[in-house]
């Protein structure tokens, strides 16, 4: 059974992993004022953070047009028995809804459009874990069941360095942000029920790393992580330090590394780091 795995650019997958698993990626649009770019096609992640630092208004993102989805899906259907599109959380983007409209228009039982309930690094890890297992799948129902297992097991945390961009985006009042900044508070964000939520906070970045490690210990008390995803927003040195500390506490099988993209980067700004992993180390 020839299966094609598709996702969108919010998955923040490294180019090498996209090529290795032959994953199709449809880009979202990133808007800086009146200027619009195709995510990671016309605007690199480095360019995104540079532009973000030069403006006082948060950039926004929007989903591809339904017609673009139709073209994207039909190209994959032309030479595959099953096409599985794993979308960014429906609660965080209109991308899933746009893809469902295209699915209805195409009306082909070989096409599955599924809501990951996740975004960025956690979506990316779900897509990679799914792609590694497509040779074992025999039907669309098995594909659906696999995604539900991955969704139930995925966990993710990221540490934000500055509250400036949360204030810009209206997710934090200026007073809260100013007080938090003066105290050196670093928020720890997770994905819960398809939306971004606060998992904790700490004074200082290294203490925030310690707090995340404590949260991971609650998720994985046996200290065996298996495959993990590590991500950063223009902060590779911090990510390296975090990986060293993780390996001191946990058994790690493999590390997938990439950069935080526009969807989360809009709210985190530069300096953030993140981890995504499955509670079941065999995934």
C-alpha cells in the first residue's frame, strides 16, 4: 500500500527529515503588515525573526486557499493508494477547516484529513512518528487509530525568554508583562486540548529548564524518553545546554532538531527553546 504523508509548514520539520520521510508540506502565509510571504518558501525562519525584531506589530498567519489544498491533495493522490494530511490543531488555525473543504470537494476515500490537535514541534513529532510507521498500515482505519495513539501520548513544553511578544499579541497585559520581565519570569507553555496553555513558570532561564525537566519526570517517571524533538528560536547554545541536562536525567534514543517557526515564534520571539516527546518511549 503506497501511503503519502502530508502536513503544513507549522509542523516546523527540518528539511532533512522532510526529505528522509518524503513528507509533503503545504506552506501557510505569513503577514507582516501589507507584505505576505509563503512560510519557509519565500521567508526563512531567520528572516522571520529578523523582520519581527524590526516591527512593533505582531505578524499574523493565514491558511492556504481551498483551491491550493485541492491541487496539493490531487498531486499526492495521483500516485498513492492513501494520502494522509495531518493538520495543525483546528483550535489554533483555520488550516484544518480549509483542508476539510478541499477533502469534501475532491470526494475520494483515499484522502484522509486529520486534526493533530497540536502545533509546531508537537505536530512535527507526530508527523515524523506517523511517517516512520506507514509501512505497517493496511487501511485508512488503521491510519486514524495510529494518529489517535500519537495524539494521546505526545507532550511538549517550551520556555519563552521575553514577554514582549505575548504582550504584542494580546495574550498578556502590559502590566503583567512588565512585572514578569522585572522579576525575570520565564513562562513555560504547553499544548493542552488543542490550544496553548501555561504549564508553569520560573525566575531565570536555567531555573525554567529545571522546571521543564521536573515536568518531564512527571510524564515519564521511568526516565526513558526514546525519540525526542528539540527546537529553538535563534538560541542554539541554550538548546545544547538543555540537551546536555536532559541526557543527564533521561535515556534518549534519538534527537530530531529544528527551529521554532512563525506560528509559535509570533508569540515567543527569539530566545525560546522547546521539547516534544512521547510518554511511550517506543513511539
